[in-house]
C-alpha cells in the first residue's frame, strides 16, 4: 500500500528555517515525481514545489523561490523541503503527494 508520511513541522520565528521530510513506503521513490503542497487556514491548497523522478528537475512557486529547496534521497525513500527565511505567510499545513496519493500533512507555524 502506498503511504507518504510528512514530518518536521513546528513553530518557528520569522526568518527561521525548517526542514520537512516526506518518507514514502509501498513503492520505490524513483517511480514518481513528488510534489509539496500547502494549505493555509481559509485558503485553497496550493503547489509549493516539485521534483522529478531522478531529481534532475525542480520547480517552485514564485512565493518560495530562493527560500525553499526541494531534494530527494531515493536510497532513503525520502523527499525533503528545506525552508529558509520563513515568513508568517508560509504558515500552513504542508503535504507531499505522489500521483493520487497524499500524506497526512505537517503543520508549519511562523510567528513571533
């Protein structure tokens, strides 16, 4: 059974950093491109970043370009989202996705 589990969220001050992890099971990670999405309170879910199956291509939403970095370690079946220079508007539940499969999400709160 395909499963994705996010972790690494928490409370951080503006300007701080967090690294989110998405561990996948039930399939080999290099079978799929992986995306990170987020949903802020009262807003629709939006795409943040994605990475190709081999990790040689990445994309970012304009709002996070230059601050977030997506990477993957296929040997560990894990995709990461390094988030730097965090802003209050980055506050959201962050999800990873592979095809039609979603994780349960991890909450990131950016506040002083």
